[in-house]
């Protein structure tokens, strides 16, 4: 009788996918509480045997609901996360590089969920305040978590969130109370985790920029020849003691950049930081290179831009955390110091930065700021550090019980003016040498409702606003509505937010998204975005509009197999190409359709496969098509005390440039592995990874990749010209953790 009652209570409370708080569950309140009061001694015995009980229940639950069905592997999760890259036509490598680097770091340095505070869990981006509160309450009430399956016992965590969490958490021992441990600086400096990694890329081809040249040839064409060798190399060192102390150094030399010369004795890029956290009133302090994001990024965001697929994954929450810049990206970061002071529910963040920047100059004025970090040719070297910029500001925030409100103020200046634009579409581009911005952001989270937004104003009085409503309509169905309005003359050089264009300026739009899970094995997501540009843009001589939409379905056939189908369309308007006339005049409607089918599964404990087919159709002045098929396999043999992973993949493609395709392939850690395909050819790679399971741990990775084209006799142009129809390269990486 008692056993049946416990089972009935357990199923009602935990199997349901409803996010209703435990104390609001009517069945639990009426039956389990009554049962506990009548049988207190028996209930205490159950609590003393919690570990055994949870382990058995988790096994049973795992049989009913696969834990990682949608994302069968870490690589599949990364591809889903970076799905926005497929929509980008320019600067694809930098679209989500910071986001990728952050999640790779969190994946390789997982959070101990049993001692994680709110700030640590907020770094994941996809957890709401209600979910974080639910995790903390469960640990407080029942003790430490011991497995992924036990996450099912936390009602606030839905199926999708549990999947994401599995990549970023561990189940270590809870931390002892601070007053008992009396942590000293000696302990913090000697008992942390150290990681040292290095990577080298070796091209097995020769580009025209490395050809022998005379001084006269170099002076006649300074952008055609590289000054350094063709090797790429980076070195990363980091030390971390929990959340209280960390520091790191990163260096990078891009292919073609000089090193160990009289003018360039050090690597082109050198970055470092020191971070302190949880030091009384000082919640977070970073000295060196760091990144910031406040509100929705309408004033300041050196993190990632919020994309449409990312929004469906719940990554749109406000984020005021200071992050050290650990990666090798040379654009989106600040140099100086930033600190967050916390007192009860209040937080104050102050920051200051001074950097030498690269800029393309028009006389003595800034034409554009250059952020790719390349200093390979005499032309690029001449731009290095030719402009100085500084900024400082303040963010004040208050958060309590799912409610957040904040205010940001920032002042930025340069030692040069921005050039007066001559092109009509740049008439409202930023001008002058100093800029002032203010904003107010807010958020309110309920178990079925979230309201998030930010409104910003610049020094001239121009306004930008973004507001979002997310509702759980019924169990398994989430709806998201987002509205944005960016004035055509709004100036915010550090802004990066939800938008179609790269600038937060001159755009209005409405976005509607839906995420539906009718069954634990099936998830359907869809969105539609309609936007309007009230002023001129590049290659658009009149006001224009556009639409963007996507429908995606993911089905899990078992714990080890998943199938994903995706259709995406886009309509944008632009001027017609020279020599082409529209019968009715005006702008040309360009339609893009993308179809994607992917299967990912584990055939055995040691063998997994991933296969995909994709097609693209672009209708504009002419019809352009693109097709791609890919298969990737990973073999992980059982080897006691060691981990060996062998991966291989091959991709065949045939695509016009207007219908070019993108695909993620497995690669080295911290290496952005998105490939772009156009033309007709084949791409293949082989990847070998080895690591020792014990600590200290030494890991090696080697990758050989080749791309062969069947429609050309050379690849690239100018300095990147390769006088063959194929190119091969080798990537090597070593990582030591102790």
C-alpha cells in the first residue's frame, strides 16, 4: 500500500513535463504531504536511502525518455547552435565565434552543479531564473545530484534543457561552507586546474602571396604579398580555481604574418587576463582583456549576436556578466578592467578600456574600423594600431524573484574623427569622434511567462528598442514574440543585437517563433520574421522589406539515433545587376530556399555516423542552385585508461556561388570548423584524437583535410591564388591538463 502510494506520487510529480513548481502540484500537496505527516518515520527512512532510490528511479525514467536524443553527440549540438552561420553571407567565421569559444570552454571545464551558484549557472545562457531556483531548491531539499537521469526529478527542467545541461555539468561533491574551509591565497594559487594547449596549421599548398618578389614588386603591389610564413600557430595557457581565481594568456600568429623579425619580434596577437570572483562584495573582477554584454546588446555587447535559431534555444536572457577574453579572436573585446560589486539584490558594474585599433583611413579620418586581426601584407601592417579608442561606463542592476531591471551608461571616444560619408546609403552612419549611449533593460520571468526588453538612446536623442514576450501556452508548446525598432540615425558602435543587418540602425521588424514538443521523441520549431528598412542600404537605393522563415523537426528514434529535417526561406530586396531590367521597375525580389536533412546515430558503443543532404535554390536575375551530400563516421575503441577517437568524413558538393553551402565538420578543440562550399568538388578529412583519462592528462589531435575541385584549374585569386585544383592542410594540437 505504501509502496503503491509512493510510486503514484513519484510519477505524478516527476514524469509530467509540466514546469509547475513542486509546491503548486495539487496531487503532491494533497497526497504526499498527508502521507508524510502520517508516516514520518517511514518517510525519514526513504530520505536516508535517497541515493539508492534515485538511482533505480533514474534508470527506469531513462528507459522511458531518452536523455540526449535530439543532440546525439557534442558535435551535433555545436552544429545546431551555429545554425545561424548558414544564413550569413559575409564574415561567416566571426558570426558566432565568441559563442562557440565560450561553449567549448564550458564543455571542457564543466560546472559542478552541486556547488554552482546563480552566476555560474547564468553563464550557460539557456537557464531561466525559475529553472536555476528549481535546481538550487532540489539540492537544498534532497541533497547532491548524482546523475543526468536525476535531473528528471526537477520539475522546472524540461526535456530540451536537460539535454543541453548534460554537456556542461558534472556531479562532484558539494563545497564545504566558506567559513569552515578558510580558503587562503596559497590554496587558491596551488590547488587549481592548469591547462596548456597549442595548435599549428600546416598548409600543403602554396599561395601566390608567398612567391619570391623583389622590393620594387612589393612597393608596386603592397597588398599582394605576405610578409611572413604560411604557418598558423597559437598557444593558450589558463589556470582556474573554481569561480574565485583564474588567469590566462593567449598568443596567435595567423598564416602570412611575420614573427621574430626586427619589426615583429613577438606573435602578432598577445592577450591576457586575471579574474577574481566571489570575494565578498566584489562579485567579479577582470583585469586585462574582457568582454561585456548588458541587456539585449543595444548599447554594449562584445559577445555574440542574438540569432533567430539561438532565440528558439532560450539564449535571449539578459546577461550582465563580465567574461575574460580567453580566445584568439582579435575584434570583440576590451582592454582594461571591469568589476561587478554586489550587495543583496543590487549589482553595480563599472568598466574602462583603452585599445589601439586598426582602421582604414580616408586622409586623417576613419573610414572603417578593421576587426579581422590580419597583419600579413604591407598594407595591413600599415593599419596596425593606427587609431586609439577608449571607453568607460557603468551598469546598475536589480534582480529579485525572477524580476530584473537595469540601466547602462557608456561614453566612447577616438583620437580621430569618422570620415564624412559620400555614399547616399551611408548618410546616417556615425560621425565625429565621441559617442554617448544610455539604456534601460528589464526582464520578468514566471513559470509560464517571460518578458524581456531594452530601450536605448544615443547622445543625439535617437532611439532603439527591442522587446520580447515568451509564453508557455500549453505543456510542450512555447511561443516567442519579438518586436524591434532601430532609428535610422541611432549610433552605438559597441551594439550587437537581434537584427538582419550588421548595424543596429535603420531596421524595424516583428519575429514570431514556436517550439512544440508533442511527444518526448519529437520536437518541432518554426519562426517567421518580417522586417522593413525605411532608408537606403548597400545595393538598395530605396526603402525595402524582407521576410525570413524556418520550419525544423527533430525526431529521436531511440537513445542513439535522431533525424532532423529543416526548411528555410528568405526574401530580400535589392537593386538589379547592371544590364538587367525589371518590367515594372523598382527593386528585385531575391528568394532563397534551403532544404536540409540529417541523420545522426550510434550504431554500436564504438561507432557513430552522421549523414546529411542539403539543397539550395536562389531565384534572382537568374536561377542558382546548390547541392551537398556528406557522411561522417567516428570510431572510439574501448581502451582501458586511454581514449582514442578516429573520425573521417567526405562531402560532395555542386553549388553556384549565389547558392553556396555551409557545413560543420569535426575538428580541433577551439577551432571554428565551419566550411563553405561553392563550385563542384569533394571535401574529405581524417581526424585522430588521443588522450589519457587520468590527471595529469595529455591529449593529442591531428587532422588531415583535402578539397578537390572538378570545375577549375586554380583556387582563389590575388594573394590567395593556388595554382592547382586541390588543396591539403594538416592541423596539429596538443593539450596538457594538470
